[in-house]
C-alpha cells in the first residue's frame, strides 16, 4: 500500500509540473490571438513582463510564449507599445 501511495503522489506531482508549463502566466490572461480588448492585451504584456521593467526580454518571452503575439516571435526586447500594437491587430473589429 505504501508503494502505491508513493507512486500516486509522484504521478500527481509530475502532472502538476507538466500542466503548469502549458498554462498562461496568469489566470486573467488569454492566449495570444484570443484577446478581445486593449485591456486584455495590457494584462498579457504585464504577465509576460515578469520583472516589470517595461520590456519583455528574450527569457521573459520564452517563459510566457502563450501570451506573446506570434508575429513578434519569442525574441526580445519587446516594448509595451510594440506588444499592444501587435496584439490589437488581431482583435476583431465591430461592424
């Protein structure tokens, strides 16, 4: 029984680590291309800008690939204006 409990625990820990890597950096963020407002674009920028310096470095972009607009790639530095402009290009316009 002890071995079974340990095996279940290890599987659970492995699953938790693996699933955490595929989630956006924050529950309030949406994957790139699914934003519906400028505010959501800004939330994604702030989530990706982990150190809060106003730019997304290469390592920050690589740590948050699900929120970085695909046309910017995962290369940095990416400033807020650049990020939001690329993000807003994908928001459907009403009409």
